[in-house]
C-alpha cells in the first residue's frame, strides 16, 4: 500500500537510531580522521568530522545520492529526489503522486511574505529577497510551536518534516515571485493544481510562454525538462559544503527549518559557492561582447589568462572536493547538445570547456582544473529566456533546499547534537607544531 513520506520515515527511524547507537556504543573512540595545520588554516578541507547520509561526493566520482550516481538520476522528478534523499528509496508511482499532492496542499504563501518582498528596495539582490522571504515565513513553523509547548526529543523530526514540506511547497512560488517582482515581469502567477514542482516553477516564472520572433519554435515540455533537470542536479552535495554545513550548524542549535535554510542559502549566495553560476554566465557574455559573438578557442584562452592575471578566479571551474569534470556539468552539457547545439552562448560554454582546464593546469594553482556544476547551467537558462543572471542562484537555492531540508529532518530524527568544533589560537598552533 502507498505510504506517505512521514509514514515511511517513521518505519525507518528506529533502525537508524539503533545503528547510530551501536556505533557510539561499540566504536566511539576509533579514529577516523586526522587534522594537519594546513587543514586547520585552510577551511578544514578533507577533515572527516560530520556524518551525512543523504549523498556522498568523492573526488573521482562526483555526486552519488543514496548509492545512485547522479548521471543515473537525470530523468527523475525533483520530488522523487527529495523522497530518495530522505529515505534512501525511490517512491512508488502512487507514493510520488501522494507526495506531490501534499506539496500542493502546503503551497499557500502567506500574504505577509508578499508584502515583505514588495517593500524591499528595487535594487535588492534576488538572493536577499529569497532568503528574507524564507526567514519571514518562520512565523509558520510548526517545529517552533510544538517545541515551545514542550515536545519530547524523539518527536523533533515530525514537525521538522512538516516544516520541510511547507518550505518545499512554497519555495518555488516565492522564488518565482521574487523574479517577477524584482524584474517587473507583471502580476504574480498563481500555482497550478495540475503541474509538478519543476514545471509549475517554470510557469510561475513566466518562462514557458515566451514572446516568439517569426520563425522561432518553442516547446513547453523542453523548458519543463530543463527545469526538472536543474532541480535534480543541484539538490544535494553531501554535508560539508558551505550551504549544507551552515544549515546543519544552525539547525543543530534547534533553530527551526526556516532559520536554518535561510542561513544556508545566505552561504549559497557567495561567489565562491552558488553565486558562481551568475558570475559564470557573466564571464561567458563578457567574452562574447569583447569578441563580437562566440569567441574562438584561442580568444577564450587569452581571455582566461587575462582573468587569472588580474587576480580573479575563472568562475565555474575548480572544486574543493572534485578532481574530475563534475558529472552535473556533463548532464547539462548533454542537455545543451540535444536541445540547443547551435546556440552561441552554449557553443561558448562548450569551447570554454575545451580551453580552461588546460589553462588552469598550466597556471598551476587550482587543484581541480575541471568544470563544476555552475559552468554550464546558465547557458541553458539563458537560451530559454531567463536572461537576468543575477537570479540564477535563486534557482540553485530552490533545488538545494531539498538537500538541506532532508539533512535537517534526518539530524533531528537521530538526535544529532549541537555542532561545536574546537578552535585553536595561532599561539597554540605554533607551540603545538614545535612539539610534533
Ligand atoms: N580560477 C582561478 N584560480 C583558482 C580556481 C579557478 N577556477 N580554482 C581554484 N583556484 C585557486 C584558488 O583561488 C587558490 O588560490 P590561492 O592559493 O591564491 O588562494 C588555489 O587555486 C588553490 O585552490 P583549490 O585548493 O584548488 O580550491 P579551493 O578548495 O580552495 O576552492 C573553489 C574551491 C570552488 C572555491 C575554487 O575552485 C574557485 O574559486 N572556483 C571558482 C568559483 C566557483 O566556480 N565556485 C563554485 C563551486 C561549486 C559550488 O559550490 O557551487
């Protein structure tokens, strides 16, 4: 019989708790990682100091969600991915339909959120608007209401899941509203009772109904497919990246999901993290402007060197963990080759891929010279008429909310304690290295 997500999780949680309790009982003192001075100073790269079961990212494989490589999930619906992240299983057809209904039921955005958004400065960054809206919606938190009444610890995950579903049910509508308010696209478009999460997001953005020029063709299903792919590919990237780790830390203080997700998204808004997709398309368009159209590989090589010599990073390239071409970039590239092979922006992205890894290797600094997820996604959005690239990290956020929320629910189910690593002073470090 088809189960709800909450029923399925409720069945799984006792065994997960027992597994964690057994690890703590039988192996609590075993050493799993060491920390060097370089790691302590250098952003804790590679330090194994937290547990995350939703997905794993290894340098030579890239994102694997619950043992399934991301390349094998490119046809999945984003809603299926959330279920998979949480439970480790794909929902049945009936379960998926039931969950989609649940999301729709949770989909009313409170009027006060629209008022807040409309009152914000006309020049606000779309990420500031999204993060503010999520935080403003904290008033809806069932976790906080039940916590304030005195909820036992073993129940925390239950209203955390309700909050997660409420956030996922509304975030695409809010994000579409941010786009329409910020870029004066006209009246807000209400959610449809019929469309799935990704397709409805496109519709509410207003990008599934473009004004076509004579001779241009447009297929709604293609833009829906692009959006579903986008939402699947960005959904999670294990626990240590800035957004997931921030969300985890804030949630560990028992701040509810609205506080935690908004905080995580503030981290995603950094140019070294999710904002790289905005920067990346900006970089591509700069080259096209400079060279009057899709540049040659030689021109791109010169431009990449010019960027590096001016002390900037080439956005969309490099990664803190990966040491291969990001399989998420491969998936976007395959989509581009299928749907827009002759588009000049996509062609430039493709040419950059032929050139930049070689340049970065020669430059000799970046440990990973290969493209990450942000290198190609913008070209697809641009092609389908979403040209305001300051908005791109909002799309990343709608997707990444799934991973952050799944991690929050699991952590509350397992009673993960408040995060509190130990910092040391430079003085301590200097004394310590003399001893070793
Ligand atoms: N262009 C130029 N220099 C780069 C580079 C790039 N794309 N990637 C890394 N480097 C440089 C670093 O800035 C660093 O220089 P310094 O020693 O002067 O500080 C050096 O190479 C070593 O860095 P690293 O160990 O290879 O990379 P980090 O783990 O420190 O940083 C990342 C990873 C992603 C921040 C970095 O590769 C970068 O800035 N890339 C461009 C921005 C980007 O695409 N970010 C998106 C990542 C994916 C995401 O989170 O969405």
